[in-house]
C-alpha cells in the first residue's frame, strides 16, 4: 500500500486537498492518505519544518510526503521532487528542505509542469508526479536538476556563558509553547548550575525542569523538554499562549546563576 502525507497551510475549508486526493485515488485506488497538518501558520516554513521533521521519520520507507507551505520568496515557484533517506518528498524550492536535512539531497529534480499554469500548486502536475514516483519510476523522468536549491538557516539560539536566548517556534492546540532550545544545548550550557527560564513579555520565570504537565499544581507554569527534545512552556490545565501573551518568534531566555 502506498502512503502519502500532507503538511500544508491550506486549511480544511477549501477544495484543493480533496481534489488532489481524488485525482491520486483515481490513479492508485489503494493509496493511504495521512494529514500531518493543514493548520500551519500561513507561509511559516519554520513552523512547518518543526511539525514535519518530527513526524516523517516514523513512516515506513517508500512513503511520499507533500509539503504545501509557500515561503514567499522568488524562487519558490519551482516544485521539487526528492528521494532521500528511503522516502520521497515533493515541495517548493523555497528553503524548506534545508531546514529538514543536515546535508543537501543528491537525488532532486525540478518537476516539469503538465502544462503552463499560473497556479503555484498545479494539482494535475502534483497528482501525476506522485503517481509516477509511487509507481517506482525514475525520478529524473519528471524534469531536470534545479540550477539552485534554496538554502535557509533556522534561527539558532544565541548563547554565552550566562545565557541562552531562544524564541517561540510553535504553539500547539492546547496553548503550550515550544521554543528552539534543545535539551542537548541546555545541558551543555547549564554545567550543573541553577537557572531561570524567563518569558520576555511578562518577565514570568520558571526555575526547574518538570517531567510532565502534572508535575505542578493546576494553574501553575512549568517548563519541560518534550518528546522531540525541545523546551516547552506550559500551564497545567490552562493555556500558556493566552495567559502569558506569547506569539510565534517571541523571545525566551534561560539565565544561569
């Protein structure tokens, strides 16, 4: 059975995802669709990268992954198909894949559209390319190598001896706030010292790392490292995003004492 995942900022109100799935079902009746998310913040490829990079490695080899998040740069009208790490990827040439892979993919082509189209995502081209790749056909039959694969650098926390300066990269449906500070970085910089996690807007501080949401009383704030290894700020049985007035890209810092 073929598996296709979707990560987009398209939402669920419009017809485009349904139409794309219908086209592919007409070609591969037993294909299985998995919606990773259609609620990525508009044009936010760093948020899409956080969601996607922590999900796709858990899928079987041979799965195809479509990323439909437009990063709003000039080169992003090129649609790429990539084979890497025993998976297949289709997405725009806007730097998204440089946020996913540690090294640039070798097997990559710029997909030739079925016909001239002014649409950023041409659905017949997408469906036909997916069918081609899931059928085991040659990647390079879809087009030619791109002249340039756009590179982006994810914002990395700033560090010095007394401080880690990070930012908010994701807010989940419960209002829990994920930062770009990893457990590895924290332990490397901590060196056994006491610390405070400081939320910039409210100057709210947290001076311990919890094991779970219920490590503190209801209504209390906590910090912990989530399953993906990133520092998360939450309020037990409440909404940190609203109560702390946090937004994407807000500053979060850890001060060592």
